[in-house]
C-alpha cells in the first residue's frame, strides 16, 4: 500500500509540475500578431466560435505518460534504496 501512495503522490506532483512547465513554455513561445488583430478588429463578430483540436489533448496525454513513467521509476528507486538499507 505504501508503494501505491508513494507512486500516486509522486505522479500528482510530477504531472502538476509538467503542466506548469508546459504552460510556461507555451506562453513564452507565443508571439501575437498585433497588425492582423488590428485589421480584424473592425469587423469582429458578436458570436464565439470554439474550435476543437486534438493537439492539446495529445500533448497533455504525452505529459501524463512521461509523468507516470518518471513517478514509477522514482518509486522503484526509493523502495530499492529502503530495502538495501534494512
């Protein structure tokens, strides 16, 4: 049961860390096009159109898989270290 709790806690922490880091990277690498925004501002619609894309979902899934893999190896390493100390 201890292995599960260690894995779950490390997974949650690593997943949160990767989410924050990927958000920071995406924010840092975003460059708005001010001229294009100014040209479109005159004829903006009053409706909101939400476009779906699978790219953010797949990126989130990739980070989840990476987090789970790292959490698994961290929990194995900690457990093997504790077993060798005893």
